[in-house]
C-alpha cells in the first residue's frame, strides 16, 4: 500500500480531461458501479463517501471528501479529499491519495468535456460566476479544449474578481457585472449559492452553461425558468435529482426529472446532443466517484508514493 | 494525518468490548449517523463502504472492507479493512488505520455484548459452528464477559475443528458433531454458509445464539423455524433486513421485519430484553460502522502512528 500526495504538478490537464472523458463514456454505456454518494453532517460541515468501480480502467475505490465552510479561518481548505484505491482482484487497499487538488481538477475536467461536446463554438468568450479554486480549475480545463479569447468574471466580492482577472490575464480576463458576464458563449457558475444568481433573461441563444456550484440539497445558482428554457444534461441522474442544480426546482415542483435531456456520458457517446445551434445547454455537475477514480489511475501511474506496511 | 498498523496486541479485549458496548448504547438512543453500508461487487469478491458519525465519542469516518474468498490461495486474508477517521470540526482526514484485525475484534466484541445481556447464565458451555478467525474472536471476547467452562466446536472440515480445539484447550474445547455443539448455553455461528446449518430441533430452551456469519444478501446459517421460535435482536434493523441472518427468510416470506424483537442497542439501554429464562434469543450481527469507529478511537489513543504529509 502506498500513500500519494496527489500533486497537481505531476499530471497534465490534458491527461485529466482525457481520463475523465473516458470515465463518462463508460458511465454513458452503463459500465460502472457507482451508488449515489452518502452524506454525513456535522455542526460545522459535512462529508461525503463515494465508492465506485470502473471495470474498463480496472480501478475501484472510494473518495471521501468534506465541506467545512469555516475552515479558511483555521488555515485549512474548505474542501479536502482522500481517495482509497482497492485492488480489484484481491480487495487489497493499494493506494491512498490526497485528492484535495485532484478533486478541483476532475471537476474542471468534467466542465471541459461538457464544453467540448455541448458548446456550439470552438473559439469562445468565457463567462465566469464566482472566483474561487473551482473557477480557476474550469478555466484551466476548458482552455485545453477550446480557444478562450476573453474571460468575463463576476464575483460577489469585486476584489476577488479583480484578482481572478489578474491570474487569467493571458485570456483577456476582466471583472464585469453579473449581467455582462452572462453575455458569453460558455458560462461557468461556481458559487456556493442557495439562491438563483443567473436570471433567464440574461442568457442568449446558443450559450452553454456549466452549473458546477450546486452539489448538495438546497444549493442552486440558476433561475428555474432558465432550466425550463434549456436542455439540461446531468452527470448522473440520481445524484443530480438529489443534490444538483435541479434539486431545489424539483422539490418546488418547478422542474421534473422527465425534463432532463440526458447525461454527459450519453453526450460523449453520441446518443444525446444539443438539438440546434440556438439551443441553450446546461451541464449540471454534482461530481462523480468515477471521475475521482479516473484521476487516481493517473496519479498511481505517474507519481512516486510512500510505502506503508499493509496488510 | 497518521497511519496506524492496527496491531491487536496494542489494545485490550476488555477495552474493545467496553467501547463497542458504548457505541451500541448510542445507537440504541438514536444518537448516531450511520447510513446502511454500500456494496460494490467484483468477479472475485466485493467491498463494502461504511461511513458513520458517533457524536458521543467525537469520532467520524469510513471503514472500507473487502471479501475475496479466493485470497487465501494468494497468501492474503479473505477480509481486509481500512478505516479513515475524519476530524469532526474540520473534516481533515486525521487517521488511516489498518482495520483487518480490528474488524475481527469488534465483531467478537458485539457477540460479547450480546452474550452479556442476553445469555441467561454467566457460567457457560459455548457452542461454536465454524472454526476460522471470527470463531477465535468470539471466544476471546465472550471469555471476557462470561466464565467459559467448556467449548464444543464443529467445522465442516474436522481437522480445522480439532486445530481450533487445541488453540482453546484452556476452555476444555473439543471437536464434536454439529448436533452436539448446539447443545450449549451460548452458540456462535461464524460460517459463510448460504444454507441453514443449525436446525430448530437441536436448540434447547434458554439458549442464546450469536448469528455472525450472515452479513450479505443470500447468506444464512439458521433454520428459519428457529427464528420464529426465538426472540431476534438485530444490530441494525435496515442492515439486518438487507444482509443479516433474517435476509433470506424475509425474501422467502418466512419471516417478517415485524417479528424483530429489538436492537442490541435497545438491549444495552434496558428498553428491550429477553422475555424469560426459557426463551431462545438470537443476536443477528451484520457489523456496524460505529463499532469500527469505537475501536478506531482506541487505536488512535494508544498506538503510535506513521506521520504522513496532508493536506
């Protein structure tokens, strides 16, 4: 059994995007085992347990990831993650991986896969709502699959948006109003909001949206009217209904699971797609354990680990 | 974050019994979070993911445990386990524990707790069906809570039963027929059987049975007629219905969840108990994540760990 530090420096974004795309392809074919993630809640946060098995990559395991909003004040990341990889043939735990950075990368990668297949253009203006770690990860991953000509960023705290724009100056990034940020080809939303931020009227035809922030019951970033106007592709039906962008509108009776256009895996496999260049498409991301396993495979294959005595 | 080898030498059986009893008491009061374990299946075996939170012990985490019946031929244990402990206040993974031996000990401990509260006598003849690692663990744990005057062991392979009897010579252990082994005060069944082995007619009044082997759908060791004649206490209702001794009879319509007499936690708390000295009682064990966390707390408090870089 080895412990891996999961350094993002040791794996290439293009490889992560490819691995995550392969995992979604398997998911779209129904070739994975992945029960919906389990939530345990604390006063100060929660943690999620995400087991899966990806036979095509010969990898199985569990990601464990917390969300503790008060951690920044303690000098710790809000989200930390650990992935345990088991040997398929013997069940031996063979790798323990610090998956904190990898979690950000694999979520970015799912946005890149969605943009690759659902955005109607290859040369894009990228709108970004929120300016934290995941906003950075979306930019890095999407820039691998599309030519990012301009970035329009909005964040609740303008200073943070300006710092984000500086970090992404090579893509002509600038801090703008939320309405202006929505006037783009690909929009990514990455906030922890529990209220719709993006109004339906602000989004023009042909826009693709990666709705990333909502990943737990009660969270939402998009006007429910926008969901009804758009073609919504989820990462996983069961998880999205429980905790994705559509979870609150479904509970409120404003959206029905029958309205879901398909899964990202089906899009990758070509069985589902945007209906026309004018359609608005939304990728509703909750984060899948198979994405974590796909990235874990890269880490085990490229990074040196620390040997631990087991069994 | 520290890695612990989980050596059984470093913790005392009496402490494990006490910790597991405390965990069941919390479970009986409804003071735990513990979703039913998730199963992932392979061609060669399976693994189970078991998250939980025990507020009274300020401990939360996940046990991951496999069952690969072909492992012995590869020189590996059939069952191996790893427990990840998370800090409740920050979600930081603070301990990784080799839980292979600890899993056997905490299962033994639940049998000891059941025998302590449900066996009508303190000085006992112990019947043992099966002679593997868990049979040893049951003996060690029960001997801490009762005077074991004699052990009657039966195993499918007589040679294994004889070796077991030698290991437990200080308790006057001897290899006998299965019918003879059932003529005892406390019976423990620890086989991987998928067919009833113990017939109702062989069990006399006042016997307490720890039914340990059945911990997955399709497994059973006891004649369903025995379940109906007895008072069945489960470790956890949902898990027992899904994968405990009662799972097959329930699926066959021979037993109803309404027939369950209570949980071990309720027995520990005194809200449920055997109805008379003549009753036959059964403890249906599936194994709970809170038992693993209770033992993890002991390990972290007593064993030196290997420091690992995280986050």
